[in-house]
C-alpha cells in the first residue's frame, strides 16, 4: 500500500481527480459499448424479422402458384439489401440443417483487439448470439430465419470505439491533471503563509498575524489563528504579570525574613555573646573552672553569627540599585572566591555599560546569577566557573539586550539520570524571572565539558532605572 503520510496535498488531490476521471471514462466507455451492442442487436432483430417475413411470402407464393420448382429458401434479395460486414443470414430447417447462408465479409484492416479485451467483451456481451425468427407456413413452422454477427467483427468494432475513447482519455488526462495541479497550487498558496505564521508563533513572535485569504476555508483558519495568537499573547502577558508579582512577593518575604532574623535572632546572638563575655569576667574572678564553658558559649555564638551573616546575605543581597549590577556581581563573585578558598575558582567578565538598566532587570539578573553560582558549586563540583555579562546595544534606536552566560567545567548534576535536567526550585525560579522580563533562557547540563546557562533579556530603548519592583 502507498504510504500517503507526508505526501504533497496537491499531488494527492490531482491523483484522486485522475482516478475519478479514469473511472468516469471507464463508465462512459461501458455505456457506449452497451449502446452499440443494443443498436447492433436491434438491427439484427429487424433483419431477422424481414428475412422470416420474406421466407413466409416465398412459401405462400409457392403454394398459391403450386410451383414446386420455385427456389426456396431464397435469401439473396434480403441479403443484398441488408448485408453489412460480419452479418450472417441463414435459413435453418426444422431438422436443424442450414439450407442457405449469406455472410458479409469482415474488414481486415482493423487491428485485432488484445486477448484480454476480447475475452472480457465476450463474457459481458456474448457478441455471437443468434437472433432466431420462426418461418411459418399454413400454421406450421417449417424452419427459422437465423441472423448473427461474426463475434470477431463485433469485438474488433468495440475495441475500435473503446480505443478512440482511450486515446481521448490519454490526451485529456495529463492536461486535466496539469490544470487541476496548477489550480490547487494557486488555491493553496496561502498555506505557506499559515505555516510561516505558525513557525513565527513557535519561535515566540506573538505579533505574527495572518492576512485575509480568498478561500473561505483558509480565511476561517486565518481568523482562528489570529484569535489564538491574540489569546496566547494576552495569556502570556497575564502570566508574566503574575510571575512578576510572585517574584516581588517572594523577594519581599525574603527581605522580611532577613529583617526578622537580623533584628531578633542577630540581637539575641549578640546578647548571648555579651553575656558570655560578662560571665567570663565573673568566672575569672570567682570560678575559673567555668572559663572554658564561657569561651565555648562565646565561640558558638560567634559561629552562629557568621552563619547568620551568610544566610542574611543570601536572603537579602546588597542593594543592586545603589551599587549597580556590575559592582554587585563582582562583590558576589568575590564572596564566593573568599568562601571557597580557591576551589572552585569563580571569574567574571563584563562588557558594556550596565548603568542605565531598569532596576527590575538588574535585581532579577542578580538573583539568577546567585542561583546559578550556587548550583555550579552544589551540583557540578566545578573547578572553574565563568560568568560573562554582555550588553548588546541595538543598531539604531531599537531594543538592546543583555546576554548573561555562566559556564562551568563540572560534571552533570545528576549522573544517574537521563540527559534531561530535572527542574528544581532554582531553575524554575530562574525561568520565571526571565519570562517575566520577556527574555530567553537555555540551560545545557551534562555536556562533557560542563554545564552552560545562557540568558538573554531585552532592555527597552530609553529604559531607565525606573523602579518597577525591587528584589529585596
Ligand atoms: N551547574 C550545574 N551543573 C550540573 N548540574 C546542574 C547545574 N545546575 C543545575 N543542575 C542540575 O539541575 C537540577 C535542577 O537545579 P535547580 O537549581 O532547579 O534545583 P536544585 O538546585 O536541585 O534545588 P534548589 O535550587 O531548589 O535548592 C539540579 O538538581 C542539578 O541536577
Ligand atoms: Mg538550585
């Protein structure tokens, strides 16, 4: 069976039209052959009637004149007037003998039909069948007039007629197919535009719209496409607004938590450390054995304050607005290098000016970098992490964009699992932040030479550091 999937619609429809046309031609040919057969047999019937009546008249004449010497049967006169190629005319006596027979000669110039056609024609029409009319004299049948046509002649004529139709078919079918193909190609030309529109939507260009088309069906598809694109754009902008709100709430929550930790927990730790110092003074005078415990409490409180400072830093990053994105990131990298004591090594390369980017962009980029660096240290066991931030200025007054890449040389985060990265909260948050900024994110993990995160965020032309929201 022919596999139609993926075949060209125009070719498919053209082949169907060709098949239907051939069926129609076959039906027309069949109709003509039936009509021709009917006409031939009507003629044979008429000839048989004339022959029978003529023979009866001859009998009557013999009896009336009582002339036994008159020749009977005498079909020569009838034969002379009705004879045609292949037509046979005979008188058969009641005993079954043919007493006289005339046959018209067959034309020899017609090509013999193919065997298959001849067999089919014989089967369908039985071309050699006889027409018999009784010859009655004095109320008694004395024989019968028999008329038939040579089946070879009839078959050859039928083949000749069918051949003419087939020749017409051979000439018109390619022409018809060509015309149908051209008409379909013209009518379906808008499908290319529809495909281009779908590809643009798939690539994220939600401004793609289709023009009205001539064909009603394609126009309906175009309308639905435009409505869907409209709805998708609205849904995405709603989602972005919601995501921005969620991120804002999350950042505010973090800031609140950091404040609480700093004000409550931090103060309490400071108080514990002061009390430990005062207890140490008392112990030094009154109870020296307690000195070690007092030092222990002070040390523990100091360690906890260190830990708290780290947590506060993660919860509430430096004010990116005030420091600027470049300085904040450099500080972040320096912090990681300080903490990791040389392993892994974090590096940063900035290119372009980041002074006038909106605070929402810088705050979110800072958070993205923060999470990506944590992931590289946590999952990859990398020895080198490279952060690149590049401002790509637009050519002429259009939107610029910021490209952030973070590459590490670590191993895949989930060596057991498949190549698909399982998204935790971190990657999810990054994606949401990027989506909220209308940018693109791609993350490749498990490459032989490490993982790579690439974020591209548009910065509207003339955008200034207007505070849309603040990340803690
Ligand atoms: N730099 C990286 N190198 C290798 N694998 C990584 C890297 N970053 C992320 N991954 C993989 O991607 C997965 C998802 O990361 P994601 O930050 O979303 O979640 P998480 O770090 O596991 O948890 P969370 O961030 O919520 O604490 C990780 O579990 C890890 O397998
Ligand atoms: Mg993470």
